């Protein structure tokens, strides 16, 4: 273990916790192209809130030559003597839901520029089966001039962390590993086994490991689409969906999914990666894309349900004031990427509704920059025609929503978590 030196490329929600964990046993260089991110990490601050200051500071070192610890940098020179390169950069989709591999390509070029004989490059970013060997390895070969599986090797180990979840941290989640040859698979597996206390599963090939990750999130997406469809049906039948799910959930093999907005950069994005690869091979996925369509339409659907509740109470919709509680893509997490609350907000705006957004977790500047929406960390000091709970941050569960209501008003619970009487819920 002594001489292994690991570079982690991309220090976001996935890369930083991994770099911190490896740094407890290895010499780790954390590399990110964003100089602002490097500066904050050097000062012990993680704006994603995944790693607290004390934990981060306990591994930070001021030189990349320490025998273990985490050195953060945006300088290519600092990663050139590493022998493991682990790539954890984003894999988003474009506006037509097609995979964007640019960050992976750029990161592969970065690593290719410093690659040496014997090095192993492990990809962690979520991709479609084949991306590592067919899209990334040729870049490594081209930039480095080295030969794959002769001079250097590859691996794939998908990340399973759940941002905001302080219980299932990276070390406590069993990790799938793989390598470009059986021997490299064993090596990659040993590397992760040294820090992942939950253990590892060595998959037979890189493609199997890639496919396993992308189906985990596709499965969740389809299951949520199913309960979203149930919510639409039960609303028409005037049955409380949550009561039905609670009753059905008493059967041992009924899966506990809840209806809702499917945002973020994993569940709502990864199925498109699998769909793209299937389409390239001439197969048009039916269930996967139907699930995507259904889940992507939930913002519009919820908006129409809220408007119906308002009309039933004779509230003039056009020009009314609606308070949105929560803009992040999930609870107790500052991540606003691909949040589907924005779809709901835009659909409500189309009815002429004035929107006020309160979210104690979301960065106000980022919400403005990404969505051109004003969000505030402070509670509003006014009354609204409708209050919508969109994200179940812990703070909201203790709020007295009645204090924001006008005399005649609507409370709509997207998450189905409010105990008090509501006018509508998904
Ligand atoms: N966030 C999650 O919950 C989660 C869970 C499992 C898997 N994943 C997957 O992990 C990957 C990373 O996701 P994330 O949420 O950590 O993304 P992120 O946006 O939080 O972090 C990515 C980091 O990579 C940096 N970066 C981008 N291009 C780079 C380059 N060429 N070289 C160096 N650094 C670069 C960015 O500056 C950023 O700091 C994605 O494929 C994602 O699908 C994410």
C-alpha cells in the first residue's frame, strides 16, 4: 500500500468524499479545474456540505509528497507522479436528453497527459456500458502514446453515495469494482477494499460494472414513475395515494416508493444514458423512456392540481401569491442541479401566479444564475393564497404553515409528509 499514490480528478459530491476517505490511508492528490473549489477546500470548507470542516481538515496536507493525506490542487504537475487516477467528473445530459461526455473527455485528456507505464485509470462517473473502453480509453491512448492493457490499464467503480445522507457515507456502501483484465480487477478491488468498510463486489468486466450502476438508477426511476401514475389515477378516484401505499406496503414484497418530482443528476439523468446506448444498437427502450416521460411531466401535473384546489376555494388564480417551500432537488441537501421544482414553478407562473421561493439550503446566487429565479434563505414576512411544500427539509417539518396563509388559502403537500390538514397532496 505504501507506494500507491492516488489522484482524484473532480472534487464534487462524489470526488471529495472519496478523496477524503482514501486520504486516511494513502497519499491522495485531489485535482479540480475549478480554482474556486480548490481554494475553499484548502481552507477546509466544502460547499456541498458532504464533509464537515473538522473531518476535512484532519486529512488536508500542504504538499503532495506526504505519505498520506489529501492535497488539493488545479495544477497538472502535482498529479504526474500518481499511479492511480480516479475520475469523478459530471456526466450530464443536454437539452435533448443526450449524454454529454465532454467532462469525461477533458478529464481523460488531462490524465493522458501525465499517464505512465503501469498506471491504472479508474472511472467512477455514471456512464452507459462501453463508455470507459470505447470512449475514454482511446483518448488516454492517443494523448499518452501508450498502449491499453500493455502499458496502462483501466477500471470502473460506480459511485453509490446519496448526497445529504449522513448515514450511508461512501465507506459504508458496498462498492462494485472492475478492471480491464482479471488481474487489474483484483488490484482495483484491493485498493477500494482497503477503505470501504462495507466491502466490495468485483464485477467480471468493466461493462458489467458500468451497466450495473446505470440500471440501479433506471430501476428507481421506473418504480417512481409507477407510483406517480398511481397518484394520478387515485387523485381521479378521490383516494389518498399515501394511504393506499401504506396499506399495500404491509405485504412483505411490496416496494416502498413514493410519488414525487424526480430531479437531480442521477435518477432523472442516468436512464437517458442507457436509452442512448440501446438506441445506438437499434433497440428503442419502451419502459425506460415511458418512465422518464411520466416523471418529467410531474411539474405540470402538480401545478394543475394546485390550481384546481385554488379554483375550488374561489381564489382568483391570475395574480395570486404562492409560497414555494424548497427549491433543491431533494431534502436536506444544497444541490439545485436539475431540480424539478423549477418545472412546477414555471407551470404555476404560466397561470399568472406570483411566486415566492424560500429554501434555507439553496444558494440564492446559484438559483438566480441557473434558473433566473429569486430564492431566499429567510422566511417571508407576508401572507399567501397558497403554500406548497415541495421539498421535505427538516426545517419545514417544524414550520407552522398556517402563519403564511391568508384567510382563504390552499396548502398543497407534494411530499406527503405534512400531518396537519392539507387541501391537496400528490
Ligand atoms: N452526486 C451524486 O449523488 C452521485 C452519486 C453517484 C454517482 N454520481 C456520478 O458521479 C459523477 C460526478 O458527480 P458529482 O455529483 O460529484 O458532480 P459535481 O458536479 O458535484 O462534481 C464534479 C467536479 O468535477 C470538476 N470537473 C469537471 N470537469 C473536470 C475536469 N475536466 N477535470 C477536473 N475536474 C473537473 C468540477 O469542477 C466539479 O467540482 C457523475 O457521473 C454522477 O452521475 C453522482
